[in-house]
C-alpha cells in the first residue's frame, strides 16, 4: 500500500512518514502544492495525508482539482486546531476524513487504515481468506492461528491482494502500489514475492490468472 504525505513542516512530515512506514506502507512525501499535484496526477496511491496550509498551491485547491479530475484516492485532511471552517471546506472539497493539529500519530494511522478499508469495501481491520488472517492494525499475519513472519514487501503484496480479493490484480498494479516512487521498480520481483508468500503461507491462497495477474482465493478442500 502506498501513502503520500503532503506536509511542509519538515519535522511533522518526517514523523508522519516514520509512523506510516512502521505501519507497513510505502511512503512518499511532498512539501508543497506543486510537487503534490504532480505526484497525484502521475502516480498511484492508496491514501493521501494532506495539510491544507501549503506553499505554492494550497490544500483546498488541490483537493478540489483532484476531485474535479475524477481522482478518487482517499484523502485525510490535516487542519489547524479549532478551525471549524477549514474542516467544513475540506469535507465540501472532497476530503474523506480529517484530524486537527496537534494529533496523535496512532489516530492518524487508524484513520488511514479505515479510509483504505472503506475504499476497498472492507469494514474491519482483520481481513480473512479461509484460515488466513491479516490484521492491518498490528501488521500481523497468521494461518490457522499460527503466526507467519513476512518481510515488509511481502506484507505489502499480501495486504494489497487481500484488500482487493474480489478481483484480479495485475503485476503492474501490484508493482505501482508496493514501491515508493524513488524505488527501482522491477515488476519481475513481484513474482519472487508471490513465490515466497506461497511458500510461507503453506497453502495456495494466491491464484495465478494466466495473462492477467493474481487473485486471492480460498483453497479448496484437500489442496495444500
């Protein structure tokens, strides 16, 4: 899962990035409105954290511009404490949720998880496929109650597939959503992660749809 943090306060941006990385997201940052607008129009993100008081192009202008262009990426707006009019304008402009400064990082991460779940049609932090359970809140995975240790990239691949378990996900789409922009994106490595996941999970939860991509599916009885 990829998250874009748009915040011009360097220290706060770093704190948000660290918290999001620890939560298992691939993170990118933008410090002004122009950079943010370029990234959102050229990259794929699963959620955006947007400060409204940005240099060059303000957050409300960006938000309205994206929604008018049909960009439906979930957006969590950061507003000044007690600034109720900013909250109203943000929601009217297309924000999916907001938090007021100062805030706790745990709350921001919880709201981001909720936005991503809602955008993929999932209501709970725990996602299940047969006896496979992924807890987005704790970043833990288990099969039949037995914990499975995954690398950060393996977790991102599995998390994205489980968030979109009702459809086939192409290798290109997976590549775009598990790597940050400045990472050397080699789509062939997705196959490596899929192979590792199948070995670690011990059951064929991940189905290959020839010529199209991958899909999460509950194993049939007797498979293994």
